[in-house]
C-alpha cells in the first residue's frame, strides 16, 4: 500500500480530528508554539498592513464604495483583529474614517469557522468580520486578498531523480517495523508535466517538491473581485531557478516542533507542522493563467518599509513611549534582512479591473 506524499501531508495537517491544524486554538503560533510567523511577532504586522491597505484605498480604489479585505489561512483570526485595530487607530489619529473597510475570512473547515466566530464575538468583532466557507461565498466588489503563510502549508508532492529519470516519493508502511516509511513509484500522469518542466539535468538522488494545489487554488481566488482587486501572497520561498538549483539536493520540506526543525515528517504525526517553501514562479504562472498579472515581487523588508512611511514620519523626533518602543522592536524583527525581512517574500498580483 502506498499513498502520495500530498495525501499524507493533507491528513497529517488537516484531518478533522487528528490533523495538526484541526483546532487552531490548541496550536498556538509563536514562542509557546512550534514556529513563529509575522503575525505572531505582534500587532505591528497587521498595523502596517492596515497602513498599506489605507494607502491603496486612497490611491487606487473607489472611495465611495466599501473596500473588502479577504483573508485565507487566518488560523485563529489574529491578523484580522490586528488589521482592524490598526485601521481604527489610523482613523482616530488622522481624524479621517477613510473608506468603509469590510473583512471576510475564507475558512473551509466548519470546526475552525465556529472557533473563529466565537473569538470574534468575544472580542467584539462579530459585526466587522464575516467568516465564509469558500471563495465562492467571499466574492466582493473591490479590495485586497491576502494570505500570510498559507501556501507553505499546502500539501506538496515529492519528486526524486534516480538513474536519469524522475520518480514520485510516496508513503508506505514498513510491515516488519510497523511504521511509516518512504517508497518510490513511477510518476503518475498528473506529475509528468512538472517533471518535464524540470528537465533532466539533476544529480543522482536529488529531491524536490512540486505543489499541484497551487493550480487548483488560484482559479478559486482569482475572481474574488468583480471590480478592482489586489492579491498579496506573503510567504517564504524562491523563484524556480533558485528553488530547483542543482545544489538544493534535499528540497525544502521541513517539519517543526517546539521550534526545532527536522526533515522527518513521520515523527509525531499530527503534532508536528510540515511545510515546504513556495515556488513563486509557479504561483506567477498559475496567476497569469487565471487572469492575474504580476505587479511586484519583493521582500517583506521593502513591502513593510513602504507601508510604514506614514507611521515613521508621524513619530519622527518624538521620544518613543512604551507602546511605540515595542512596535519599533517588532518592526525591526519583521523587516531586518537577517531576521524576517529577506526570508519572507510578497507577491502582489492584480486583476484587469486594477489596470483600467
Ligand atoms: C502556517 S499557518 C499560518 C497562520 C497565519 N496566517 C499566520 O501567519 O500566523 C497556515 C494556516 O493556513 C491554514 N490553511 C491551510 N489550508 C487552508 C485552506 N485551504 N483554507 C483556509 N486555511 C487554510 C492552516 O489551517 C493554518 O492555520
């Protein structure tokens, strides 16, 4: 018996009862969890995204219509809360409410939707954040779609180069030891286009990942906005030339537990995060096929520094109080090239409406 690695990863992360992400409230992200994300650094990430959304709303969206933020991969909803609080703070400080901002979260799992709604009700956001089950229900006029570290959690397939050809790495059971084990099999038709694209100039034993889930996901979200739409995909990853560099012999698959990285996804299944870097060239191609054009591909450092300009100007020359000092520390973590600034990338895509 063998199953594809993507099938195994989907179960390990998303099985309704035993999956790593089945109950976000029990999967704290940050110091007490298994890994950090920009959201877990603190509220500054959402605050800066609120600034960036405000800038776009003023410059490129129709101010007389509401602007929608649609998020997927929201986990426990922290980023939504941080963005809305940031938006309110900017409004209060500038004395200008700005346009009407509405927030929608796409969350396909019923249990996770219920947990999100409960949190938003407890924290007084139930009228401002809507949680829907699919992209089909999230459709809006104009706005920004965003996801932070969603795509690195998409199930991937693993290819391995043996004797001059690509094989698929699969998950089997070692009957003698009664445990999960690796196997290989000939490529199924669905993976052949990925292998053809890679070519055959790879060293023996080379392993890498491909993510067919990107091709299924892009068409779901590419038509979210009937009018002007921007898409911000924030994640770690590389362009194809770097992702598939011959020197990257063991791919990018990593497992995280209590801030320790391993490469063994069969250890503590359901209690360990499994992730792979994003191939941004693949995303760009899939987006183009779905009618979205690349506006910019940059790193988090540049994206957030641009977003932070109005805030940095507003505190220039002041002695920072405790809250501002904390925000400045978080800002440094998010943007410093040796911390999160360079590792995280932002792909900004836009639809036809944005170019009219
Ligand atoms: C690495 S975590 C990032 C969480 C959060 N965005 C952050 O930055 O802290 C990935 C999240 O994406 C969620 N996720 C994965 N596939 C999803 C999908 N198809 N729709 C909605 N959420 C998804 C997972 O449940 C998990 O909460």
